């Protein structure tokens, strides 16, 4: 990575990382009655659909409350108004953590891996969802991750072992160069170090065991990973944040990763950013570009933190915002 960019991102990260740790996906300290109710049973956590010849399965890792105060570049009164309009009554917004399986030809590709053990027991349900969807970890041939935050890579390791023992991990070199950079790790403030430590702990064993293929390239210039699948670099949220695009029989789906965290606000006003963004201005640019492209071309998108299964279309609304149109829930296979 270019040194100037690394330095710039490092300073942004260091400036924001105090806010990161501890409140990343944390509940607010507001009154008890405002806390979301914890469910006593696990929900069904998979959803299948077809995209041309590809079978796509959305997998839930669970959900957690994201505090509205994490949003930036917006006045809090506006946030309150938009959340009220969306019937969100607490200061935390229920947020899904989604991952996806693409089954195409001889490949079973996992897009993001959930939190693993990094965010507590209210998440970490990806393995249950995978099993219920009819897949075993051994069947996964390839893994791609949109970026190295713990809620996307944590599930790569379970109890010190590779969760998906037969899989090759495909990584954006820019993301590797940032999060595995010992200088940046050393310079990060105490609270921010966990993000580097998690990435180092999870990714290093894969690199040492020769299970990693790294790709390089420039922003917005697609890199072919497999037949029908492209990696599209989209730095902003992190230094090497990446979209993945799959196309089959003229149908297109783009996995967007962390382009949206609180949709009730960020679809209405895509200029709103979040403290998790390494480079908020660039993250905003990527969001505006991606929203406009999806709305004008009409392809499907899959989004890590949209309400499960997090797959839908976008339509431009009459102002500067967008409307989310979730895919229909179809459950018409023969029952018992
Ligand atoms: Zn995320």
C-alpha cells in the first residue's frame, strides 16, 4: 500500500477508534426498558434463492443493537426524526449480521463469515444457520470477505482451528497490508488495537498455512476471481473494502458488505456516515456511487447489515434518497 494512504487512513482510524472499541455493536447505557428484548429461541436463519444457475443462500449470524449515536455527518435531531418515522423506539437499532453462500458449478463460496467468538453469544449463529441450510463446513471450497472487521472474519476460526478446513481464502492485498501492519498496530490507541489483534489472530494462521490467495488492483476495476464472479475494490469503510459481483444467465447480484449500517437513516440520506468508517468521506462516495448504480441498472444487492436476508433492489425516491425493496419471501417447495 502506498505510504501516504496508509498514513492518512491510520490517522483517521486512530482519531475514531476510541469511539470504536466497546461501543462497536454495543448496547447503549440507556434505561432498561429501552433495551431490546432478548429472544429465548433462535430464529430460522437461512434463506435460499436462485440467481440464474447459482444457488444463493443467505445465512444469519444473529442480530444486535447498533447505537444511533454511532452515526456521523448528521444532526442528531434528524436521526431521531428518521428513526421515529421508521418506528424505531429505542436508541439502539436492531441490526442483522448476514453472510452468504454461493453454490455455482463445482464451487461453494462463502461471502463473509460472521462474528465467530468475537462479539458474544447473541451472535455467532452462522454455524447453526449453515447446518440448517443443508451445508457442512467441509463443503465450502472458497471464502471471500468484504473487509477485516471482526463481524466479517471472526467466523474463520473456531476453537483455534480452521472452521472451513478445505477452503481457500481470497483476500484483498490492501486489507491485508493495512490490518496486518505491525506499525499501524503499534500506533493504534489501546482501544483500537483489538481490531488489529482480531485481524492478526484470525488471518495469520490462514496465511501461514498457505490457504490464502491475495488479489490486487485498483478501486472500481473488477478483478475476476472465478467464472462469473468479480471482486470490486471499494475502499472507504476500510482500506481494502471489497464488493463481490456474481452474474449468471444475465442476472446480477452484488454483495455490498458494510455500505449501510442503519438503513432507516442512510437510505433516506446517503451522506450519513458511521464511526466505523476508516475514511468516512470516501465511504460516503462509495455509498452514493453504489446506490445510484444499483438503482439505475436494477440488479440485486446483498447487504451485510440489512434486516435478514438482506437482499433486495434499490429505487431512487423523489429526493436525494433511495427506497429499499426486499426480495419476496418465497417458501413454496413441497412440504412433508
Ligand atoms: Zn460489518
